[in-house]
């Protein structure tokens, strides 16, 4: 009988030990996950700051001084142009690599960076003499990079902001915003830069117009040059926003500041997970608080049982 009682007591101790161990493991995992989520948010914010226009404004070419821009080119020979879209935070140097992957995760200084750079399709000519040139940029939060292009799908924004500028070969040209599209990343009818045949140019513009959310009655001649600014869409995995502009012959003087930005809430997409990190941290905090309350409840119950035992002992 005594051996059986000892056997039962042993397994009771084992179960209690495992229960306490599991509680501690769960609490530790929650703490680690909260720490990871906090770090991820910090790292994401750091990436966004690194991608802001303020990081590159010292290199922006001015009417009377291109020295700073030349200094940027000296740091990275792939830099060759500067793009600005009036009314937005788009005000960046433009680079071109020997493929379309390099500047997905390399900044204009040639340094590794998740925010990448604004880059011209590797199949295009740097002199922008192609009929259609395509420039890519990440769709980031806080309006960094091309994170503000989606706002042109709003009628009032599209009507209000109609121009931009493109600096290359020591000259700044005006950009006339023609339309805003929603498209698919694998739409080869759009992503085919450097079209040459006249009939294909006509078909190309007609196809762009068919995909447009908004489109102006801008006449595009066969000898004109158009620019497509492409970025990711929040709507679908392969979705893309494409802002279409016509490169005008008019030469403009670059403004010292085009930061009259559209008053819009920051987008929530830096590779798509910032919002989920916040939600995850909130859930983990709730779980941690729940575990703490459960532990306090058990401790209180244990103390109450101990007092009852001591009280019964006194009576005996």
C-alpha cells in the first residue's frame, strides 16, 4: 500500500513539474515573439527612413549647380537621372543596372538595402529616346519611394497633380501625367520597353488606355516618348500601379523643393507585413497578460489551500 502511494506521489510530482515547465516555456516563447516583433517593427521603420527623400536631397541637381549630383555619380556609376513628381514625395535619383534584380535590394549609393532604388528597366536606353521607358520602385509606407503613386487612382488627386520633371544629360525635362493604371506584373503587353514599330506604338497606347483607372485626352504622337512608373499594389499579389507620363520637349528649371505632398494617410506596405506585426504583438501581449493572470490565480489558490491545511492542523 505504501509503495503504491509513493508511486502515485511520484507521478503527481512529475505532472506538476511538467505543468510548471510548460507554463514557463509558453511565457518565454511569448516574450521572445514580442521581442522579435518589436525588432521587426524597428527594422522596418529604419528601412523606411533610409528610403526617404531626405536621404538623397543633398545630391539633387540644381539649376546652377550639378556638383552634388556628380558626387553621387562618382559614388555609383549606375546613377544617371533624377525623377520628381509634383505634389508627391517622389524625388529620387534614378539608376540602371545590367538586370532588373540588382536595385531591388541595393540603394542609389550602391549599398545593400531592403528599400532598393528607383531604377530604369535594364532593356531601356539611358538617354530616354525609346518610345516607352519603364521605371520601377518599391511601394513603401510613409510615402517613401513609389508608395504614393496609388493615390492617383483618386479622381481629385489625378486632376490636381499633372506634372513632374526628369533630369538627365544635364537637362531637366517636363513630365505631363497622362494616366494611372492597375495592371498585372506579368502582363507582357505592358512590360515590353523600347517599342520601335509604329503600329505597335499605337497598339501599346491603346492597351494602356484600356487598363487605365483615369486617362487624360493627351495626344501621344509616334515620335513622342512616354514614361511608365511601376510599383506594387496592395490589392493583389501580382497587382501593379502604373503612372504614365509623357516626356515633354519643354525644359524646366528644377525646383529646390517639390514637397507639397498629397495629404493622404501613409500606406501600410513594406513587403506587406507591417500591419500583421502590429496585430501579432497585440495578440501576444493579450496572451501574456492572460498567462500572468492565470499564474496569479493559481498562486492565490495555492496560498488559500495552504492556509486551510494549516488551519486544519491547528484544529487537530
